[in-house]
């Protein structure tokens, strides 16, 4: 085979722009969005607001471009030497034929995994109801003792001391120093909450009535101690209200969600947790003034009322003398009335005694006894017992005669009934049927119980349906016609 026959047929040559464009399309279609990690170098930020830099590792590098609309959402400080994780589209800059990445998002390396863990824990605790508003407790209006769980050397503790000392110096402050970042931070924060819990169990009156925990700003990795599940559950189990102040205003941690109150910064936490001393003092002054004015007004009103009552009050002695005289007069009238009543009752009693003697029951009983004897004799003479006995004998005789007459009549009726039954039996066709004969009748018409008795063969047409009454029942027959008598 000839070598020239193996060469592809000639075609229109590429131009650089066409080649770059087709390569650009091929790259973008082949890769789409990818995740890539590396170190930033040669960072450039022109006036357009776009970012241009190189992403490199130990053996290679690639040009990157991040446009203004995308880099405005980056929350970390971007600088040369920063290890980052990018989400980007593989592309080609056709004007220079340079391979590059168009960056969609940028975050420090390692934060991607942390964010996934953050979201997973947030969803889990939210499903358990630890973020619910109904379980949030109100802060004490005038806290007397505040516990601070934070670093003893960070800027947060200085801000807390400054604001709390200015706003509410009356509160006692207790610092429970802990690490606020690094591997040992979660354990130390949980241990601080355990110490407070034991304190509340041993001395509930002297233990703090409010807790503030948190730290200053930083990256997601710096703030990760407050995204730890152990810390979140320690805050939930705390028997006193907890204020969380983690990072700056834009930072939101798991501790912020489970705390009773979230403050954007430690300074804001101190302001939210305590009243303003000066404002409270002004309020006390205003309330004191109002109380004094109210007391002054009430005092004046009571004094006027006392003056009015004093004017109405009179010396009771003249009235008491008058009442004493009236009492003496009424006492004399009472004695007179009693004496008159006794005399009247005595006279009435004497009259009743005389009437009682006149109406003595002994005499009345004697007269009644005599009258009773006379009435008894008259009653015996007019006694109804003899006529009753005569009438009773007459009734007995009439009853006996009536019974005899009824028996005689029943006997005559029974004889007459026997004779009628005997005559009926002699005339009844049932006797004839019983001797083997039959009574032939037509079928009964509608509404009738019996048909007409057939007395002659000529009275029935052939084919007529008849009924033959026998001794044992009724038989349905059909007439075929008269039968000629047989010759001897």
C-alpha cells in the first residue's frame, strides 16, 4: 500500500481563533463544573473588580479568573499562599489560547467538609427540637451573677469586661477560662458547663443566674469549637439561660441556634444581657419623682378628707345625756306596763277558773251517761235484726225454687235437642254417602262454596267438570254423557 494513500485527504486549514474556540467548547462540554484544591499565587485585583490568580500545587499550576459578581460572596480573606478549594468551569481564554479556570466559588481548603458536617448537625438538632422558640428561656431582668465561658486572653473577654463594667457593675462576674479554638476547645467548654451545673446543685443561691459564652471572629475552622455537638448539648442542658456570642455578626454557629439568646458579638451579648445602669438610674429617678408626687397628692387628699370629717364630728356628750333620759323614761314605762299586764292576766285567770268550775266534766259525764242509757233502750226496741232474719229465710227459699226450675227446664231442652239430632241424622245425605253412595255436584261458581246437585244425566252436558262427594273426600270427574241401560 502506498504511504500517500494513508494520508487524510486535504481539508480547509484551521485558524487560531477557530481552533481556540473549538477547544474551548470541547473543554467546557467535557468537564463542566469541577472541584479543585490548591494554593493561590500571583493574585491580581484590577479596578474592574475581577480577580486573577494562579492555582498551583507542587508540580503544576493553572490560571484562574473569578469575576466580580462571584467574588463578592467570598467571606474569607483571599491572599497569596492561601490554600483554597474552588468550584470552577474548565475553559480556554481564546484571545491568547491560554488554558484557564472560571471560578464559581472559593473557600479555604477544609471548609467544604466542615460545612457539610455543620449542615448535617444543624439538621439533626433542629429535628430534635433543640432550636424551637418555645424552649428558649427569658434572661433575668437584673442579673446578679454572670458566668463567662471564653478565653482568658482573647479580645472577647476584654470587650465583655468593659461593657459589663460600664452598663451593670452591680453584677458579680465569674470567668471560667477555656480554649475557644483547636482540638481541646470543645472538651474544655463542656467541662466548664459541667462545673457550673455542679455549682448550681451545691449552691443554687450563690451560683450564676446567667451564662455568656463565645469568642471573637475568625474562619469557619477557627469557630468550629462552637459547632461541636457536645458543646451544643451542654448549652441545652444548662439550667440557667445562656447567651451565645460567636464571631462577628455574619457568623452563625450551632451554639447560636441552641442558646436562649444569640448575640452578634461579645460586646452585643454584654449589652443584651444587662440593663443600662444610667438608663435604669434615670428610670428610677423618674419613678421616684412620680411616686413622690403621687404620695404628696394622696397625702393632701387624705388631709382634706380628715379636715372635712373633723368639721362634721360633734361632741357626743349632749346626745349621750339625751339618750340616758330617754332610757330612764322607757324603763319607767316598761315597769308600768309589766304591772298592768300582770294585774290583767290575774283577773283573766280568775274568770277562766270560774268558767271551768261551772263547766266541770264530771257533771257533763253524768248527764251524758243518763242520756246514753235512754238511747240504748230505744235502740234495742228498734233493732233491725229480726226483720233481716225473716227476709234472709225468704231469699233462701226463692233461691232453692229458682235452682229447681232451671234444672227442670235444662232437662226438657236436652230431650228436645236429642230428638232434633235424630231427625237430622235420618234426613242427612251423609248417612247415604257413608253406605257407599256419592253426591254429584257441579263445580262451584266464583264466590260460592258449593255447586248444584246433579239429579239427572240429562242436566249435564258431555265434557262438564263435576265433583263427586264420597265418604272419604271429594273426587273431580268429567261427564262423558248418559249411559244407556243394559238389556236383561
